[in-house]
């Protein structure tokens, strides 16, 4: 067998083994990054909040997302509407990305693509369908 | 689906700083001339252009605005290898690499490299990879290409170019291995395909997705999430304007249920 093709086969099999390992890890600590990315994929916008602003939203019934609660240290990640967030002054927009702004913020409000005007309190475990293709 | 995602209103995939117009025109010319040189092979039943050049070819008038690679992949059904080899002497302007005969190198700079890969629709495992030994045209056979089906050929400038159906190719791209430049490019190619997907394509994606084992379904959703958060790159499709569409596909796939029984 030609060495160049054999090397590519070995690389493909190695990647498949890594993929299988990642799949087995999905519900454990190593799966946290996927869960965070999956959460952010649904968000059209993200805002770092002050603690009082986050407490205010929590008190209104906007629940913290389980993904943030499982982080160490725990992070308050909650879904809110753009309408509701519009009246909160103590916030600043951060990139919807696994970057420094997101990772260092202790309190983050996320806006779903379809909740930019609607009212919603769903979290990442919610199953209510939104915009469909 | 929003009509704005359809091909006729999509003049270019690339956002931000696009390659210069002359570079796009030049690349398109080289791509089409290469496929013209490969027509004897492309005429063989089942042979398909696959990989990152497909979005370029299915753009209106094969505009080729997406410059993600400098070669073109031809998928050869392993059952047709002998017939394809019989056509190779008719190919002018390219020759096999000495080190790797599955790669054909242009004799002059007006063509691009051609990479022959193997496709076997009878393979059950999309993760399988093996070499089909052959002295003249050895092929690396990728199981993921078993998800690809022939689509409507692209007809441009007198050429008939066999391309796959969009759904299978998109799923194949979303099964890419994350990380690295190659993985990122594959995901951006998947985005370019998603932008062009119509409802019937999405329904076919559902069918393909639900037939996969859970591990591969997870890989697809994981890669869609990665794609959603990728930053734009010059001359490449920008995920930013299409994030809502990516999120909708994620939700759609996560909601797909296997048929009972």
C-alpha cells in the first residue's frame, strides 16, 4: 500500500476514535464545551449583567439555564427577551462566542433568535419549537 | 424558508473582504477548464465532483465566488474504477503525481489539481476509511461519501458537470472532523450549501440524519454549533448573517424522530 494513502487512512481512523471518545464524554465534564456552544448557537445576542440586574430577572421568573449552573464556578446564564432587557440599564453587550467576555462574565442574559420581541422563559431543556426552516 | 436564501438572489457566498473580482474570475476559469479536461472521466456513470468546489459550481452560472481550495475532488464509484481508468488516457493537460497517483497535477498553471477519491454506496459505516489498491489509480475510500447521491448535473459553458444532491453532501461536510483549517473549511462549505438548501433538501437532510447512529448525529449537531460561533474570514462565507438559519436547522434536526418500527 502506498505510504501516503496509508497515512491518511490511519489519520482518519484516529479521528474516528477521538470522535467516539468525545461522544462518550458528552454528558461529562469534557462535554461542557459542546453544551455551551449549543446554548450560544440559539442566542442572537448576549449581555453581561450586574448581579442586581440578574437577580431582578431571576425574581421575575426568568430561570437560570442548567448549563451555567453546572459550571465551576457556577455562572448565571438566563434567557430573556430583548424587550425586557431593553429596560435594564446595568448590562453591556458581549460577543455571542466562547470568548473572554463570555467566559469571564458571572451573569449573562441571552436572547433567542425568535424571542427578540416575544416573551419567553424557556431554558435549554425546553422543547418548545421556534422558527423552523 | 426565506426566499432570500435561494440561489438566484445569492450573488456571492463570500462576505467581508472578498477576493478581488479578477481573482474570482480567474479561479472560475481554471476550475471550469480543469473539469473540461476531465470530461472523459466525468462522463462515466456515477462519477461526481464532490468537496468544496460543489458550492462554487451550483452557484448561479457556476460563479465560483468561494475560494476555499485550489483543487477539485472527483469521487469515483469503486465499482466503476476499471471504466474510469479506461478513460484516463483521454485526459489532456494533467498527469498523475509520482508520489501519489490519486492526485493529478496540471501541466500548466491554467488548470488546478484533481484529487481522485473512492466512493462506495454499499458501505454501511460512514466512519470507515480504507485504501482500494490499484497500481494506476489507488483510491482512498471514505465511508462518509456513501451518504452522497447524484444530483442534477450543472450545465455551464458547454460542460456537463455531475454534482451530488445537496443534502448528502451537506451531511457529509457536517461529519467533518473538527479543528484545524481543513475542519473549518468543511464547515464553511456546509454553510454555503445550507444557504442554498430548499425545503426538499432539508427534508432529505432529515432523512439522512435520522438514519445515522447517535454518535454521528451528535457530531453533526456539535459541528453546527461550532459553525454558528465561527468568526468571519476574508473571502469565505460569513456565518454571522446565517446564524438564525443554523439555529433553526439545529432545532429541526434535534426534533427529528425515527419512524416507529
